[in-house]
């Protein structure tokens, strides 16, 4: 009887310790969620807490993409950090995809890779793990992601561990929704602010080179671009040339001009529509895949710079990790590209106005110089013009310079005549 009471007391103490640990874990998760609205920080901390609580050898946290067609690895413990954002699993694919689709927990104490739903992923050494728990992350009764806990050796998961994981997953779901709403709001504020700044820049009196440089810098910040560039069309050569980029990479800056029919950007100009490339290193039509690998470039959004129905160039935005550009991002980029096109068109109009004004001033000077020569030399208008033209050719000076010299010389000669007794 005494032994039974001792066992009962020990079991109660064990249960109390487990409950205390569970409360501590949930408290830490709640603190993490309430301390920041930055989604990446929250996910990273949650993975660390789960690993500590379950003594897991690996923990991976996936979130559903915006189109809800695939799961993307967003945080992990042990797989290489470079895999974050690059591992994607289709809804219903493998154990993880099945859990997200069915919104049901999967617990496998041993030989996880024998499960018929198991799928080996080349970049993830999942076949090294014996025990496997996969829990759906729920928000408003919908699965928004999955938490996977893995152990290298067989392990019989206790009911309290599974309850704890499910509780954590439900808390994570709320945090994800809040963080996503905050991120969406912050993104919209940044987009509006960027469009406003671009409009101010276009309306300023800055040089066109400075305007384009400011536009790519602001766009890169808004789009979180690895590289952002503006390429302008040389109609005569049928080429696109880089005119501005925020990238410090000399290799990218020295990238040769692109022929219209031989590049993604060229197609954008010809077809006058945006083009999205999920991964430029695997795109057959992308001209410089080796450079893209060296620079760590992945997804590309290229939009035309349009003046009415005429394309004058493109704006390119590259990411360093796979990114599914949204319709909203494309729309905002197109608005910025059109603003840049307006800036270029305005600059051309101003330059043309200056050229016309300059031509008019030169014509007035030439007419005045001709008149002075006709009066001083007693020659005809045609003779005076041919004399100035020959002098321009011989001295390799412009007609403006020759006209100014004639007016000055004859003026000095007349003043000298007036001073003679």
C-alpha cells in the first residue's frame, strides 16, 4: 500500500512538472508573440522553443503561400539556413502537405519513411529521422501552415507533448494572422510613400541621371530587391542598356547591352507587358544565368516603361530567394515604371526646347554677323554667309563662335574708327 502511494505521489510530481513545463513553454510563446509583429522573428523563436521543449533533433515550420497552393519553409532548426524560403511542398504532397490539406495531426513513432505518405526531398535529409510529428497550424479554422518535429531515434510521443504541440500551433496561427496583417499594412504604406516620392522626384528639376538613380533606389527598398535596374531602349541599335541600378556589383553594372529579340527584358519591350521569371538561373531565355548564380539572383519581375503605347525601357526587380510576385506588386511596379518613362519624356522635351532656343539664338547671331560683314566689306548676303561658313570649316569652330567673333571684331574696328581724328 505504501509503495502504491509512493508511485502515485511520484506520478503526481511528474505530472506537475510536465504541466509546469507546459505552462512555461506557452508563456514564452505568448511573450514572443506579444513582443513583436515581425513574422520572421516570431517563427524563429517558436522553432527554438519547440526544439527545447521536445528535445527534437530537427524542427521545420512551413507556411502556406498566398495562393494557398504550396507550403514554403519559413523557419527551421538544423537544416541549412539557405534552405529557408527555397523549400516548397505542394498541398497534399508528402506527410507535410497531407497534414496541411487534411488539417489533421500525424504522429509516427518509428520508421517514418515507411509511411505511404512519406516523400523524400533532395535538399532535406528527412530519411535520417525515425520519429516524426506533423501538426497543422490553424487560424480561423483554416490551416495556414505546418510544424514538423523530428527525432533521429524511435520515440513514443507522450499525450501531453502532442497536446502542447497542438496548443503551440494554434497560438502560432493567431500570431501569423496578426503579423501578416501588420506586414500587409506596412507594405501598403511603403508602396504609397514610394509612389509619392517617385512623383516628387519626377516633378523636380534634377538631372535625368539623378532621377533614374533615385527611382531604382526607392523601388529596390519597396520591393526588397537584391538588384533593381532601369534599362533604356536605344531604338537605332535595337538594344537595351543599363542606365541606373542600386547594385554595387561591378559585374552587373558592366553587363552588356541586350538585343530586343534575345532577352526577357527585350520581350517585355516588344510585347509591352510585365514578365515574371520564378528563377532566372533556370530560365532558358535569360541571357546571363552564370552571372545570376554568382550574384545570388533568383526571381525576376520586369515591367515596361510606357509612354502611351510606346515602350522606352524596362524596370527590373530581382530577389535573392524564390518569390511569387503578386498582382499588387506588379501594379505598383508598373505605376513606377510609367512615372520613370514620363520623367524621360519630359527631359527629352526640355532638351528639345533648349535645342530650339539655342538654334534660334544662333540664327539671330548669324543674321547680325552677316549684316555687319555686308556693311563693313560691301558684300552681298550670300557672300557674307559663305565667308563665315568657310571660316567655320577651316578653324573647326561652330557658326555661333564665328558669328560672335565677327560681331566682336567689327565692333572693335568701328570703335577704333570713331577715335581717329
